[in-house]
C-alpha cells in the first residue's frame, strides 16, 4: 500500500487545449491532456503516475474485455469566480467505487491513491475546467482487470485510471420516459447497486426500442414482478406527490446516487416531508390521474435534475404538470448549482477545492 504517494509526472509535449472551443464543447469527445494511472500487481498498488492522455495497451485476454471486470465513477469539477477548481462530493464517489470493487472481486482503492491522484491531475489540467455557468469538467475514475488470463476467476492484476473531459452547458430538455415491464436492468441479488460495466451494456437495447417509439429513456421497474418503480437510465427518479418528496428506497437493484442524496438532504433541510419507500406503478398512475403528482424528475450527475414531462405505461401516455410550475425541483437545481460554482455557502461540506 502507498501511504504517501510519489506520483511521477510526464507532461505532454503538445497540449491539445487549443483544439477546444470553450463556447461550444462537444460531449465526451475531447479529453484533457493528461491521465492518472496506477497498477495493482502482486497484491500491491504501484507506479502512480500522470502521463499524456493516449490509447492503452491491454492483453487481448483481459477479463475486462471478456467478462466486464470493470467499474467506474462519474463526478464533476467546476470553476469558481476566483479560478479555483471545486469538486462536488468526491468522497462519496470514492466510497461507492469501493463498494463496486468489493462486488466485482477487485482490490479496494486506497483513499490516498484516489485523492492524491485526483488532486494532482486536476491541478495539472486546471485550464481544462471551463468556467462558464453550466459548464464543468467531467471526471471518470475507473478500475479494470489487467490480467492476461482468459479463465473466469477473481482477477489478480488491475489498473486504476482517471480521465477527464470538459462538458458544455446544455439546456436540459424535459424527457419522456416509458415504464419498462418486460426487460430488466437489475434484480435483487445482482449488481444493480454498482457502477460496473456489465450493468450498462444490456440496458442499451431496451432503451433503443423505447426510443424508436418516441421516448427518451426508460423507467425501470423491479426485475421480479415489474410492479415497483426503480430508476431511469443513469438517474434516480423522484416524485413530488401532494407536497411530499417520494423516491424509491435503496434496494440492491438501485444505484445509490449522490445527486439523489443531495436532493434528499436539501429537502430535509427545507423541512419538506420525505419518503424513501417502494412505489407501485399503480399508485403512481392513480396519483397522476387524481392530479396529485406535482413534479417528476430524474437526479444524476450528468444533468443534475432532468424534468420528466411524460410517462408512458401500458400503451397510454400520461402528461405531467408543466415544468414552470415545479417549484421544488427548480429550487433544488438553483441551489445545487450555486453550491457547485461557489456562489453559496457550502453548509453541508460538499465542496473539495483543488
Ligand atoms: C450514476 C448513476 C446514477 C446517478 O448517480 P449520481 O451519483 O447522482 O451521478 C443513478 N443510476 C444509475 C444506474 C447510475 O449509473
């Protein structure tokens, strides 16, 4: 184990930052100049280093390629008016990454490796953090099997990396979702609570089918009975019904979102009534019909809050209240943005400054 890292740094000879049009940043296409990496070999973490962003060499037999032995995280850094880099709740991603690591028989990532790697990388590539309101630097830490053995067993060698890419401000268009009652994303006893590669690939096909029918995303239901609401795409889902904030309770088929936790924390701080419990599709549909549903939205790092304007279920489309009337989620979005960009006191200690 590394107690105090000695990160070796090899800087790029030719920065690509000139290729980036900060006024028009394409999503997920341009990565910052450097990446952080470390190897896990012979039961030890080794070689923490920052190197120019470039393609990897990997064994064609790597279980990451064949069996999805890989996990990842997603978080964001913002720039405040003083030019400082503010990272939103990175400790939460660290904790969650190690929960995923355990489930996938991977070594835990030491806290020093994660934080010192993150700090050093963001410090070196700080010019890549855009500063306009709504923009940010997306941070993708990931860990994968680096074995050269094709058998199915717990892997022995791993690689941990962090890459980053700037993301532009985009108007988060309200989305239409379809309640999925045939396909399953995750089930009790499975790995739905982890950000592991194997949860995401198979979800693309059912989502594509729904997109062909005019929906943007799926609202997943429990894999056993398809009776209870779970979550949507890479967002947790939340409802304001009769003035109460209601969200599915965390089962092992639901990802424990950091945005979800932040929204719940704000709601409680504002003395709103909050319920984390199972929500039956039937209950939701009759609440919509009774006009008791005031707001429906997704919560996740990508959009923070994604308003849901329509829900399709069993061949019927249910329209939801106009986005302009949704006071709670609008206030949440404003407040989270103000905290992230350093415009509001960080009373919950969510910001990590680099
Ligand atoms: C990442 C993710 C979320 C949202 O988590 P955040 O920490 O808020 O970004 C929700 N559901 C799934 C399936 C996810 O992968």
